[in-house]
């Protein structure tokens, strides 16, 4: 076994030199103190740690850590594992951890945020699967208030072409339905009763009317045609009243009723398209809209 | 059997890495441990290992023989000591005891050395000194450096080092005189 020591210096000489420089040659107590300090230099070499032992001798650890210091030079075999950079002490480990702490925390925060957002998005289905049924049923009967004017919502009928063709009959047809409907309901009793009663008591009245009628229609008979004529003219005389009634009925339709009824009217209009001209229904609709 | 680590021995060991490392470690580890202990490092053995982990890979490139190697070893030890003192000044570090990491199987050698050195007494002696005075004395007596080498490591001029060691000796002498006067 060979132990290496460093005997190139004489510490006693150093102590003497020190005391000589300080001018303290006759101070035995000081010399003892310095020699006690000198004994620090003869402390045994500490047992090498794992990394240092590997650097020193490689596989010499078989003899145990204490013996390794002495036997290392003789039986040591270099393994080439000298570049082991593992942190040997606790401080090194902590430093390494501290070095990567911001990155680790950042990654953890980002992962947590991603998981949270993903969980919320996954749990709330929203309308991703389509509008729910209750919403469809709510929307179905609703039409926005501003749809009164826009012609784009008026049925996709060939509205662009139809006005050219059917503008003329419209004013004629407008009172007609009202005139036709009204006599049936309200004026029918009046028309039914007077023809039976009027001709007998009021002989003058027909005669007063007759010349005009005779002028207009000389070919027609006097008795029979009069009744239909009067029946036919009474609505004309009452037509202002009829218009009033229709005019009265219009305001009764509040905007709300109108909105509610608009789809119905549109549907009716669609249904009547076969019988009536499109222009008539459209004009009527626009009239209502205004 | 011991052999002195001389310049010739260093040259002979050049190229045989494992033997060179072991020789350098045996020659200087005890002194480095003594220097670090005298300087009050919290864990002298661990710091000693760090010092040699840094020193040994560069041993081959050191010039100046044993003297140059000694200067290099203690300059590294001095730097590690300063680091440790800064660490202590910031926050005293308390390590919890981990049995798995405690590789000491027998404390008999240390106990013998401590009994022989009587470190408590010497540490009390060193406590009399200021920090730089203590540094000069440990570098010169424990590390065995010359005034030039100590001045280089401490970053001071030779005159400043001589002045420091003179004042250190005077402080020690006054202390020992007071102790002798009080003790009997």
C-alpha cells in the first residue's frame, strides 16, 4: 500500500517565519496556538463520495469506501465514467429543480387551463346537435314585426311579373268581395222584405225611378227587372256604408292581430291564388300593410 | 508507507489518470478539509469533495509542479469557501438527515483527528481574529502557501497580506496573554 503525502513544505518553518516577521520571537503561547492551527493540515482525507470515488478509481469500490482511498492507486481500473455530471449533493439537486421550476409550473398551468376549457366545452352541448324541439315550436308561430313591409317575405310567387298583368282588375275586385259578402249577411233581409212590400204601397217611388231605368235599359221589362235592379243598386247606395264597415274593421285589426294574422292571410292568399288573380290578393295585402 | 508527492512523482504519474487522481487526492484532501474546517464551512467534507471534483479533471493541465498544483487546489477551495459563506449569510441551510445518503460507516478516524486537533479550542482561537486575518493564517499555515500564493488567492498585494498576518499574530498573542493571565 502506498500513501502519498505532501512533504514539500515545512510548516514549522512557516510559523517561525511568521513570528519573525511580526517581531514576536519570544511568545511560546503564540507558538503553541499556531501549532494547534497547523494540526488542521494533518486531517485525514475524507471518504470520497460516489461521484468522486468513480472519478478516482472506478471499480475500486469493492474494498469499501474507507479502504478505497488507500487501495485505489493499486487496483483501480478506469472505467471512463469520469464525465458523470449527476448532482452529488442536495444543493445540486435543489438547484436543478429550481432551474426548471418556471417551465414546470407554466406547463402545469397550461395543462390545467386546457383541461378546464375542454371540460366546459364538452359538458355544455349547446345547440351543437341542432335547435331543440321546444325552440322550434316557439319560433314556428312567430314572425318579426318588421316583416310587414318587405316584399321579399311575400310568398315567392312570381310577384315580379304579376303586377303588369293584373293591375286593372284589382280596384274592381276590391269592393266586390265586401259587397258580395255584406248583402248575404246584413242586407239580405232588407233586400228580401222590400221587394215584397215596396211595390204595392209605394207606387210613386218606382215610377220616379222608372224613367232613369227606362233610359238605361229600354229593352228590359218594367216590373221584374226593377226588383233586381233595386236590389242591385241598394248595395251601390250602401256601398259607402259598406266601405265604412270595411274601414271600421281594418282599424279593429291591431298591429298585433295583423301580425298574427298575416301568416293566415298569406296562407289564404296562397289558397285563393287558384281562384283569384294574384295581383288582386297582392294589392289587397299591400293595402292592408299600409 | 508514504511517499512524498514531488514534482518528479507528478511527472511520473502523468498519463496514468487513476493513479494521478488518487495521489493528488491523498496529498491534498486532508489539508483542504483542514482549511475549510478552519474557515468555518458548514459541511467541510462535502465541500472538499466538490473541490476535488472540480480540480481532478484539470490536474493534467496544471503547470508549475506541486507548488502550482497547490495554488490551484487552494484557489478552488477558497472560491468554494467564499460561496459557502455567502450561502450561510443569506440563509443558514439546514439539511435533514437522510440515512441513505450518509456513506460514513465509521467516525473513528475523524474522532481521532478531532481529538488530536482539538478543533473546538482552535476554532475558539480563530474566532479572535477578523475574517481576513483568519484567512491569511489558514492559507499560510494550513495550506502551506507562500505570501505570494496567498496574495494571489485572496486578490491582495503581498504587503497587505504581510500586514494582515502581522496583525493576526498580534491579536493571537494578546488573546493568549490574557488567557494565561486569567487562567492560573
